C-alpha cells in the first residue's frame, strides 16, 4: 500500500446536517445519545450487547455468557438457544403485523406479488416440512442458485428453520464456479429455478445446475421453481418441481431451537488466493447485528417500504433483504431484473408505483443512472422516498451529490455504509438524523465497532494520514471462520499485525479526518472491486492459465468511471500461440466459463513477459501503473529486467 494512494482521495469539505424534520422523527434522534451508546458499546461491550440481545431477539433459552473471546475465535451468547426463522416470522404473528406485507415482489416482465407475514410463515413452514421429508436437517448444507424471486427468501428461511446451513450462489456464477462451491461445502440439496429474467432474456439456471452437478457427488436432490417456463430436463429420482413437492406437505411446522452459535450460512467470497473463501456466519450474533443496523441505519418505521437492489447472492441481500428487515417486521420490495429494462427508469417507476420510502443501492448503479441521463429520473415524482443508502464500494462525491439532488431531492439523508461479507452487517455509517454527512465518507462507526486506521505495525496513525483499516474488538455479527479452513481464517484476517493477534484486518485502506470521519479508499490486497463485486485477482489468473494458450497471467485493477475498477489482465502466451483479437475473445469467454461473466476482463493485453522480481514474483504494482496509463512510479530496483516494463509501456 502506498500512502500516496490513500491521501490522494479527494478532499471533500461539504457538510450536510440532518434536517430538523428528519431529526424529530428519527429512531435515534441525537448525537449525544449516539455518543453515549457508542462509548458504552466499546467500553463495556458485554453489558451493552447483553441489553441489546434481550431487547432485539426472541430467545427460547437464555444464554449464560455474552462473549467468549479467544482471539481469533469468538462465541457470542454462549448457551443461548433460538430459531432465526422464528425471529424473522413467528414473532410478528398475532400482532398488528400479521397481515402486513413482508414482501412485495416485482418480476422483470412486470408481474407483481404481495406476500404477508402470515403467508410467508405458512410457505416457510411447509417448505421446512418438505426439507425434513427429504432428510435435510440440522447442519446439512443446502445450495441456493435462484433468481430474485420470493421463493429464494422462503428457501433461506426454511433452511434456518430446520437448522440447515444455506449457501446462496449468485445466479451470475458459471456451472464451474457453482460446482466448486457445492463441493467445498458438500451440499446435499440444490434449490434452483428453470430460469430467471434478465434484460428480457431467460438466464437458464437449471441447465447450469445440471452441468455443475455432474461433478458434485454430494447432491441427491434438486428442487426446481417454475419461473420462466423455459424447457428443462428433470432427472427422475433426483429432481422435483417445487410445486409438486408442496402437494400434500403438511403446512404446520414445529421449529426447534438451535444454539446461538449454530451455523446459519456459508457465503463464498473472493480472497487474495485462487480459491473462494466460505465465510461462515452463525445465528444469534449475526441476526442481532442485522436487526439493529437495519433499525438504526435505515431508521425503519412501521410504514416503510424498503427496496434494496442487491441480489440475495451477495451478503447485502442476506443481511438487508432478508434477515435484518424481516426480523424488524419491515416490508421489503424485491425486484427480479435489470435496472434498465425495459427503460433506464425502471427503478424510479417502481418507486412511484409501490410507494417505496427507502432505497439502498450501489455507487456503480448510481453512476450508471447518471450516465443514462436525468430525463429518465425527472419523469417520476419520487416523493415517497425519505432515505437513501449506498454500499459496496467508495462513493465518489459527484455520484453522492447526484444521488442527493436528483433522487433524494435534497430532502433524504444518505447513509454511505461500509462493511463486508465477513462483518455480517454495517460497520461504519452515518445514523440518519444524527450524523452530519460529507459526500464520500462513511462517517462514524456503528455501536460496538472499534475501528482504527493503523500503520504496518498496527500503531494508530495520526488523523488525515492513510493506513490500514482494522477492527480491534470482536462484534456479534463477525464471521466465525472459513468453512473447512480455520488456518486460512487466521492467516487472512488475524495475522497482519503479529503484535496484535486480536486485530481483524479488513483488507481496506482508509484515513480518518480531523472530525474522526472515516474515508475508505478501497482494497489494498489482491482483491478488486468491479461494479461493487469482489473479484480476486488470483482467481482470474488461475482461470486464465487453465487455458491451453496461456503461459502466465496477471490481473490488476484500473480506475474506471463507471465500474469503480475495471479488470485488466496481462497475458503471456505459450510458444506456438499468437496474439490475436480472436484469442482475446476466447480468453474472455474462458474466464466467463470458469468463474462467471462478472469476472470477464475488460482489457486483455498480451505481453512477451511479465515484470518480475529477482525471486520470480510478478510485480503487480508496476502492472497497475501500466494499466492506468501512468508512468511507473516507485522503486523498480528489485525488478529483474526493466526492458519488460519498457516494452509494455511503449505498446500503449
Ligand atoms: C468495499 C459488501 C467504501 C470495501 C457489503 C470492502 C466499501 C468490500 C463500502 C466488501 C463503502 C463496501 N465504502 N468501500 N460504503 N462498502 N466497500 O464483501 O472494499 O462484497 O472491503 O461486502 O467492499 O465487499 P463485500
């Protein structure tokens, strides 16, 4: 990491104070309340979390101890028992929320479904029974590869209800990527759909699963939702239609209680080595984190209609479509398709049509909306909106200002929320009505979040100096380990600072300004953030070298106006292969096949050789400069052969 990159983040001095109107109705209306609670949460965490766990969760059996922290392993609410699905559904039955909409769904073709809490509970109970009949229960892994349709939410909650561990795999991943993930966690059941709608076309999900399960001996059952009606092949004895499985299934299900630390889900995410990491989250702590952050960061009110545009295949969809919102009894709006189908004003149309009050989306989407033009926005009133959120990557001040003016009409507070798959829930974010915001800053830590910017030794750096972002205390919704690889968990997150084995390293660079506000710069490890999706450079490289023409490959990020980062790969070819546009296309498709189209390189550059150190390590820092079209900076003395760099630069 270079300090240069970190301090070069634009200095932004505009401050937006909460309006008196918003403040008056906010769930946490004053800065002094935030300060008092925050200070308690980090100084007496056990006392604080004990109170919160009692206030926010429904327990079947009380816990004996709030925290057992043996770095890097944490156990929260030791000895307590609860059922996560009950906490999301049953608790609302018999209250005024029973007949409230839990989900309002709009499909890409325009079909709309509304499902109340009572109805969602009914579906989830029936599905839980079906799982039990299939022999799926406590601790079994279930893979979910589905479009954004209500059945996906039902599937997740039914897993939680029977104590099965779900692993949702984003529908954009290829059969190959799906196979690796299913094999890693040994899933027995896969839930999918015939297809999903995207930009007017059917994404053939079932066909992808068919290809994946050719190599996954653990899978014995596949449940298929009929969504698009595209033709599929059903394998006798293995595949069952969702509808048919429902016939005759009892719709009453007595839920068991599970340990607070019972695994809830595994979510695969990219890391700095080739193999994706199975981030493991458990029950009570995770749910508490999601529930509280939803309530305070989104200032949830009984009448809100909340729209998070993330797919459930990502952590944002887990925490802020499903668990955090349903546990609060909120109404979630769920959209299946693309934001520009049929026209680039689809979101704004839906906001007006359904009276959506809160919108949570990603900077990359905001930048696309900006590019599509204001006219698409100005056709709509957007007067139901009262709060806006951003997640997934740093939001540039221009995009923030556009969001504020065009979408929020200068009326809606913006919460720029920093967090990660590993943190389970939002960690750094303004609290609306409380925290004055600065465009581009995620502002202040949430309760219980001990965030610091430190140097390479783990020592806190002075204000306005760049450094590594660490979390120095455990928090309830933190990941517990990596599935099947506890050593990697330790190495990856808790070994950056040998003197501080209890510091969690985020992989992000940041600085704190004079007011203590956090400015996140982005990843400083070998992970890229392309359109808000995490992509490991090593994954892309190993996909490339598995192509017969490729000798060596290096993947780096290049700043991109729309995507945040674009993926640039440098490839050297094996003897007998020649560089050509056809080969470029073949390599792009190869990466698409190995990982998924989200990882297809934006630019492929052929190189006679890659710049390396004398010990043979590829010098990515140099490639990054070349990819960005900048002159190669910094120390090149360890470079084995400078002519490699000279020839790469002269090609531009
Ligand atoms: C980046 C998504 C700046 C960051 C919830 C982090 C952000 C990675 C922000 C995690 C933000 C996420 N400002 N950067 N508001 N939110 N990031 O696991 O680099 O998909 O480490 O989780 O996204 O990505 P992940």
